[in-house]
């Protein structure tokens, strides 16, 4: 809550503006509030900068179609990238670059960045980019507030191997549910599931919660309530929002610093504990 207030209130001072790149038709760099929204929602940027899929030596060649950037790895494998002739290059001919290096000016795709350089690099990029937008408007905000939000955006997992659980490949769920389900199948001697950490925009991330009450209070209310009714879902009332909704005291006592045994038992029993939002 503190993080949201610390970011939201100064956000009212951000301008709604787009920077036009001179001489480049159709290339507008989003700035200000739209850029912050783009980052928090983890959307594909309008001006997307390519990244080196492999590490190696760069070769720059100008052609009639534009500029061709070729990266040649130590094993002679080549990756070629065609960029507009007016693009601002972030590399020079003959330069050696590591895997994931940004080749031109522009914004990076968060999913691609996480895939190539890892989830930590994606988190750091988000924090730095959001901070730079606020700082460009003369607004100073501590990194810790952005870190709270970005951590919640990247605490979800996508299943790559369902093992002997009820999970399907490609299904998304929170890390706690995933861990508990794996512990359950391991106790039986069965094969555990495998998953990779992903980054979701704040809207989608809010739907992947243990509480259907919490999910319904934010967005997709009708669909979440319908799904919960069909499944006969129960809400463990572990989090803050769902307790506020029904008028209970929020779970902030020292005893609630960790999950109670009955909470863990509930989560294990319900396998997933989250509404189906795979179509979002």
C-alpha cells in the first residue's frame, strides 16, 4: 500500500507526452505517464530495440533496405538483424558484445529480456526505466517502492513440465501454490512439476492470486465470480484485501508473519487455489 501511494501520487505530476524522433517516420518514443503504464503492464514497446541473441563480434553493413547488424559467435554461428537506416546504433563495427546486448536505441521487450538475460535483468531494467521517467520530470522516489511492485510482477511461474501433478504445460500460477503441490507429489514418490519464472503486467498479475475475492475486486469481476461459483471455490482469507472486503481485521499480527498450518493444509488440499485466468 505504501509503495502504491508513493508511486501513484507523484504519478499525477507526469505529463502525457510522446517524443517524436526527427526524420523517422512512424517512430515515436513514448514518455511520461504512458511510458510508466507501458512498463507496469509489461507491454511490447512501440519502438522495440533488438537484442543480441548470442554473444560475439558485430559487423555493421548499410544496404538499400536499411542497416544489417550481424553478430558472429565464437562457434561461427551468425545472427542477423535488419534495422531502419535512421536507427541510432548502440554498437560499432568490430565491437564484441555479450548475449542480450541492446543493438539500437529504443525500449526492450521484457519477456525477451527475461528469456535471454534472466529474470533479475528484467527486474532491474523495469526499475531503472520507471525511475528514469520520474526523474526526467524532477520527481524523486526511492527504488524500494518500485522494487515492491516489480517483485509482485515477477513472482509467478509458468509450467514447463506438469510431472505427476494436475498442472498443464503453459499454465500460470503463484510460486507458493507451485511449491506446495510439488511437495505433495514428492511425498508420494511421484514426479514433481517444473516451471519457469515470468514477468506479468500488474493487471494480469493481480488475477493470479490465492483469493478469488481479491481477484474479483480488481478486474474481470463477472468472469472470476462465475468461475469461482462453478468450481465451488473457497477463499482461505489469508491476504489483506479479502479480509477488508468482508469486514474482518487484516492479518497483521506477529503470529501471521508466516502461514499457519491450516493455511498450508488448505492450499495443499485445493491443489491450485487460484481462479482460471489462462485466457486473460
